[in-house]
């Protein structure tokens, strides 16, 4: 969990990282989240600040109307996260609950690689894959369901793997950071220290690393071409752990997309710039925007 205190002008006053106790179950994760929010609020007060709003962003499907979250990797099923947060915070402080990737995309739109765009996408490639879609100037929520590009089917036949979502052949099964490590181990029988080690092996000329990397690139190019055809973004910002590969990732994506497009508008493909803090900064920006909107309505 990445968390912090952010001033109205965007200045980061405090930042910290806390573990997510996923192995202890969904209730433990929620309790850790509540504890973090309460303790950060107390720290802000102790430091002489007033908490104006709280932004919390999480993975999964968020029911904004009821404030519930379904997130398989957190063992949350219609978990009443917003109600629990409101109960934990004694003061009447506005709380915004949103999707972590959409929040990251919002931060990149406001202050990062997507600034100045009206049709664009933020695509972090990490443990999983999801997208934040900006269409005609607005961040698309889809009632909490939009942007799950990682669970679109791009792999067919005998090479398709079962995804955690229950479908076979999802983009996430071949092109996420977790998939690179898993597929390399399955291919070679050698356990690796995540995608980072696969990239090191790739740089050293390992043919098995080259194979899993090329499979990932092919699926990502398919996904970007499909998205470009449907939504016509002018810029796509790639984030997450895999963007650390730099041009080893970005240049093949640019070349692959360029080769496949015919009539479509070709997007810029760039690296996201806010790194691991994108979601946290987006959460804060969303929280501040909620305060501003309320003040404008009552002015």
C-alpha cells in the first residue's frame, strides 16, 4: 500500500509504503487499509494540518453506488469498503473510493505523460494489466467495470492459459510482469526472481527469455491495435514495472502498432512518468477535486 499526505497545490508532504497482508485474508487487508487511513489522518492533525478529503483507490470492480468492491486478489466479494472507511473516520470528511489504475491514469492526465490529451490511455503492466481510458476528455468508469484490457482474450489454441478471472487466453496471462516470470519458469524449469530477472536474461541473449518476451510483445501489440481501432487515442502511456525495460519495450510496441495500422490514427506510445506514486497522487487529486466540486455547488 502506497500512501501519503498531499497538499492542495499537489505538494507531497509525507509518503510511506505499507505491506498488504493478502496471505491473511480479505478481512486482514481491509483492517490494514482502515488502520492506514486512520493513522495518516492522525499524523496530519499532529503535524498541524487539516484533512479536507480522503482518497482511497483499490483494484477490482467498484460499485460506486453502494461503495462495495469485488477484488479477487484481495479476497473481497462485494466488500463494503466505503462504509467501513466512514465508520473508521470519526470526522465528517469526504471519502472518495476509486479504482487504482483509473486513479493512476487521472494523475498522468492531470500532471504526467497524458497531460493535454482528450483521448488517451494509461496502461500499467505489473502483476496484472488494466487500463485507464480517457475518452473525449473524460475518464471512463463504466460503472466500475471499464478498462479491464488484461482480461480480453488474445491467445488461442493450445498455448492459451487459464487466467485468474476464469477465462482462457487473457492478455494478462502472457504479457503481465507476473506472466513473464511464470512462463519462463514453466518453459525452463528454472525459478526466476520475477520479471526483472527475465529481462536480465533477455539482455544476456537467453533464447527462452527471448521467446516469452516476444510472446508478450505480440499480445500487447494486438491489444494496442484493437484499442486504437475502437477508441482512437492520440497517446498511450505505458506504466507499471515492465516500463522499466525502457525502449526494449516501447520501441517494438511502436513498430508493431505502426506496421498493423492502415486507416487508423496512430497514437504516440510513451512511458508514464509518475511511476509507483501515480495511484496515490491520483487518489489525492480525486479527493481534492471532490472538495472543490462541493465548494462550487454551495458557493
